[in-house]
């Protein structure tokens, strides 16, 4: 951070615009299902380019929000549709890996509702969760956060106690507390 203090806001915005154009042009030409590099958040194996692009999107979105926060600005258009739901979808793809080490019954299911989007994690065995789009019926636990809090939560704009308070648990309180704590860990608090 100190090394970039001489950069003006105008230059930073121009660099972000230009690198954004280059990134978009490159990802527009690659087959999204082709295997590329490892995305450590998702797993140790090379990932398809759609996931690599998702990671790039999430990083850019988070950094833009952090810059806005540093400038004392609200989330602006980045806090709404389609930007925040897309960032939440990328984070959802990371959850199976980050929840894998938690002890939970073999048949446990957890719905994660981030804003108006929902995903279900189903425990497949002692080391793995499967991610499904949408909300399953009769989940063991539901972990939810209001859409208005999504930008601050996903861009590390909340303290740990604030994040934990906004992540509401319905259902199995013990499993919900473990999932909530792991999600807050994932988001860097």
C-alpha cells in the first residue's frame, strides 16, 4: 500500500479500466471449459477457465469496493445486480473446499443464501461436500445474509463480530456456527 501512495486516483482508475479491457478481451477468446491454472481457493487441481475468470472477477470486484470504501464512498452500482450476485456465485464455488474439514453428519445439508441467491451443500462423505445451485428442501441448516450486507461481507468491510451477527443461522445451531465461523475465516476476518 505504501509503495502506491504516489499514484493519483485518476491513474488508478485508468489502470483498472485498461487492465479490465485486456482481461475481458483475453477471456472472451478462450474456451471456458479448457483447463488452465490452479485456483487454490477451489482446489489443488488445474481449474477450467470459467473458474479462473470467476476468481479474476471476484478479485477485481473486491478491490474496487475496497477502493470505494477508502475514498469514503458507498458500494454504488457494484453493490447491486448483477455485480454482487456474480461475486456471491464465485464465493459459493469455494465453499465445498473450505467446509470439507468440518465434522458434520454424512447426510447433512446446508443452504447458503447470500443475498437473493441460494446454494445447497450436501455432505457426500466425511471429506467432501457437493455444491448444488438453489435451495434444497429440509436442509439441516440455513446460513443467510441480507443482500445489502453482501458487498461489505465479501470485500472484507466488516469486523468478525459484525460479519457473524449478519450471518443468520436457521436450523442446527452447532453446524451453523461451524459453517458461519469457517465462512468468516474464508473471507479474511
